[in-house]
């Protein structure tokens, strides 16, 4: 899987709230790096070399901040539909990873997930097209991203928006959605 020359790491305040929301630990971060895991502190994580797209995501919970670059045909997962002619073209990695996370959640590979996106098109339009109707937090401030380097330098020129999607647990769904609303409403407006 190719990696953009420059990628980013989630804001530490988002990682802290997410860790608290997920019971004090993040089981898996499938699109990470050694530097990013210093912030996320997931029990397991996959770097770009391990290609989380091709790995099983089994675990209690998942935190995902997809790469912000584009995926070529060879980097996209194959369609699991038998009779569908699938056209592969260059697509946003945030779209590719969101679709994959949704499929894995629907197949119950993991119980619940927090997905952090910085693309308004993916977070708002793609989710509608795919029929992904899950709680969403629109961050009130631009996320303070870090550069994915060993130094984790704060990104100086960040113009992106931030969106947090919650794929809820099948256990106590209403309570967990309420908890998401309570906790993430400090970061922005929550739509459940």
C-alpha cells in the first residue's frame, strides 16, 4: 500500500476522549504508525507496511483515522459481491477505509468503533450514499493534527474539518449512543 509523503496523527484530545469512551483501552487501530500509536496507545495496530486493509480487525473495539491520500486500484479491497461488476479507480483512502470499517462492523468482526474523518465529502455525503446511519459528531474547532513523524510536530497549516462517527455496540446500544452524545458533545455538535 502506498503512503502519502506526509500523513497526520489524530489530535491528542480526541484520542483521550476516545480512550475514555471505549472503557480505557483501544483494542485496534488498523491504519496507524509507530509514531501515531504513541498518541493512540492501541493494544494492537497496523502500520502501512502491514496494510490493515488486508488484516482481520477482530477485537473489542476499533479506532480508525484513515490516511488522507488516495488509493489506486491495487490498494483497494476486492468487492465481496458475487455478481457485481466493480470498477476500480483512484479513490479517497478515507472512503475506502470507511467502507471497509462499515463492512467489518456489519460482519461483527469488532463490537464498536470510533472513526475520525477529515473529509466533509466522506463524512457527510459518502455515508448517505452508503446508507451508513450512525451517530456523528461535527467538531466545533479545526482538529489540531500532528505530523506523522517521530517528533509528532503540530501541523501548522491545517484547514480541514473534523468528524467523528460512532459504530455502536450491539450490547446496550441506546446507552452507548447516549454516552457518545454526552462525551463528544464537549468537542462539537452530536447528531444521533
